[in-house]
């Protein structure tokens, strides 16, 4: 990374810090009262940061039954902190979103402003068309900070809605999240749950390259429920790495990819194949 990119990365990291410093880990308390309080607070922070939550995620995160997950979420609805929305795009047939009171409570928990679209229609608090994708993204982000035998894969996260609010330029691809590894490296998370054509892959690849060179992140972690989707992505990438160095940008008259660009992308893109079975078990049962 050159000096300019290093400076850009440092500037981006300063913007990231308030979000990365939020503690999203969960550990049961010494008694049921403390455990309940910790679950309540973490659930509200998740919904405030990701816009939605589902019973399946609550079951996995807290290690509880479906009945207990529903009981937990419906209690928050009764307290007027969350609202329940039915949708066939969720494996549970429902998701839960913030209420106005819930947004204000989350602000107190996190000591930062919570974006809330004031409207009489709670359905406008989330994107109904991307619910399945977004729930998988939440799982992948939280999977890395969930304490397992005292270990975590990363120390902090930035959600897709937060990333979108930080960077509004069309030059930057809206990734599905950012995570900070133990060594301080920032990686983008991308959920690949469907097949895309070669043209789409090319656009995504070039936007990743721009972000990598500008210091938005230093790696791209790909998650999917399907090994076949991963193989399809790798096939297109191999083709594009061969073709793009000999194709030229009309404005700059330079190759779309240099040899250095190809090496950067090859080293930065990481396929997290070991999570395929986990994602399938939770979201495609």
C-alpha cells in the first residue's frame, strides 16, 4: 500500500472507530436477571445497527429454543421497543424492527445517534426485498464476534447501513459489512447467496479494487451457503483476470486491470468456505 493509500486507510479507520468500539459480544450472566438484561440490550443494539432481527438469529445467538426466542422478542414488542413485521422472505415468516421508543433506547445504550425513519408504516424501516440476504449478513458479522471458548475472529463490526451512511459516493460499492481482525486489519464482508453473470462480476471486481486501493478495507471475505456459487465466482474471476489487463478504459486509456491490480485482488479476496454448511443449516432448512 502506498503512502496515499495508507493515509486514506487511517482516515477511514478514524471514521470506523465509534462503530468498531461497540461491544457486540454475548455472555450469560451469573443469574437469570443479569442474563435477561444482557440479551435485551444486545438485541436492541443489533436491531438498531442492522435494522432487523429474526427468531432464528436469536435462537442461535443465545442458544435458546424457538419458543424462548419468540418470547424474548415479543416481550420487547410488548414494551413498545420493537415491532413485528410478517414477511415470506424470512425463514421465520417474520422479522422485528425498531419502534421510535426502541430507537431512543438504543441511542442511550450505544451513546450515539440511531437513524430512524419516522413514519406510521414500520415496514419502511427495512428493505423487504433483501430480508433473506440481510439476515445472513447479520449472522456472518456476529459469528465472528460471538465468544466461543473465549475466542473471537474479529474485534468489531460495521454494518451495511452504517457503511452506506459513512460513504455515499457511487464509486464505492456498498459492502454487506466491515470487520476488524485482531491485528487491526479491516475486511469487507460480502454475502454471495445467488449466481451473477460475468458482467456483474466485472463491475463488482473493479469496485472492490477501487476500495482496496483507496484504503476502505484491505481484504474481502466472501460468504455463501453454496460451494457451487463460490466455484462460479472463481471461474469468472479467472476469466476476468486474464481478459481485463488487455482491455482499456476509454477515459484514461489505461488497462482496466494492471498486473499489480490482479495480484492485489487475488491476495485480498478470501472465500470463507467453511461457513457454507452453517449458513445452509440456519437459513435454508
